[in-house]
C-alpha cells in the first residue's frame, strides 16, 4: 500500500525501512501469487492496474478490519490503547477542536490521536475512503456515503485592515481588492452560495489572490492586500487587539452556516470515536450555557 500511496518503490522502501530490491521482490511475488499484473511501472511513477485497484480495495478493508479488532480489544481493556484518526477543515481544526482534544488526551492518554488539516472537500473524501475515522467540516458534499451531524453554528463576515471603514454599500464592494479562499474550502463555498442568492459571483469582484489557509488570509488583510471573508471564530484575538476590523456591508448580512461532524455511514463507531463524541456533547452543552 505504501507503493501506491507514495507512487514510488524507492520512497516506499525508505519509509518501511527496507531496501528497494526487497520491496520490488515482494511485489513480484504478490503478482506471481495472483498471476496478474498489479502495477504499471514507468521511470517516474507507478500506477495501479485494474486488478491492482481491486486488490488495493480489499487490502484497505483488511487493514480497517484489523484496526476494528484492535479497537474492540482496547475497549474491553478500558480504552487504554488504540488509535483515533481525525480530519478537520481549518476553522474547526485550528480554532475549535484543540480544547476537546486536550480533554480526550487527559482521559485516554494511551490512545494515539492524529489530526489531518485540509479543506472540507478533502476531509470528506478521506472519511469516505476510510483514511479518517471522524471528520469536522464546514460544508456538505453530494454523497450518500457520509453521515452528517450538526456540530455548531458559525458566521462568515467580511474583514478589513484596522483602518478600513466600519461599513460600505454592497455596490461598492467591487471597488476593493478581494482575497479568496481556495475552491475546496467550505468557507468559500458558503460565501459563493450567499453571492448566488444575490445574483452575484466572485467574478464581480477585483480578486487579487486565492489563499489556502485562514491564517494566511488574516495576515494578508492585516498587511493591506485587500479585504476578505472569514469565520468570526477565527478573528477573536485580532479584533480584541485592534489588528483587524469586521467590515459591515449594507445589503449583505453575515452568512450563517453549520459545522458538521462526519463519519462513514456503513462503518460502526469505534470505542475511541464514541469516547470523542461524548466529549463533544459535553463541550456543546457547556458552550450553550
């Protein structure tokens, strides 16, 4: 599986602590066992054949089944070991999850916890493929393989540098340089949806850049590169310190959206995931009081 993941025999061998000839022989032996070519090799990369794709899906299933067995035994011993693979888009991953993960580690220190940060589209794909156990995203994808559960509410607001005006008219928005998030971002898709409701699109604005990170957006706005839109949960510190300003746009109210916790529909929750969900529910009750 490492060969497919890294698209290289050499890189796979290095990561596994083996020699390249050893890895190559294992692949030859595997192809000999099944009597079919599994990988097409070129000078620069490797690619799965149709038979290889089929076997790769089975291999992922075997690994997932092994993980479930290990987690079941860990649950029997009282959640002292096991793994929990999380994925999150930037807002929940950076600004919301850390205190919950701290609580989780305090209670279940023996559980190996990993967190992957990416955009909502990529995190959903990773949960669907089984690479991530639980995801936290800011938009819904068109798929019937993912279970979505409301996590919390959020507002997307326009921001400008500290010397920006308090408010502008909607028709004047096109006069300001605009910084956008990357296309896969849940924040961007919610913003574009709000634009469509007003018969607008990003092409109506003077776009000066696309940035793939919330912190990069904030830094660029602070530096005077332009204005942008962002979750209000990501700018609490900057507003308190007077580094950024919420830019009111008359005729364009803050965009409301939901964050979601996502899991794969046909996969039962591991004991580690159930423990995390319990902590999430505790946190939500605390935030609502």
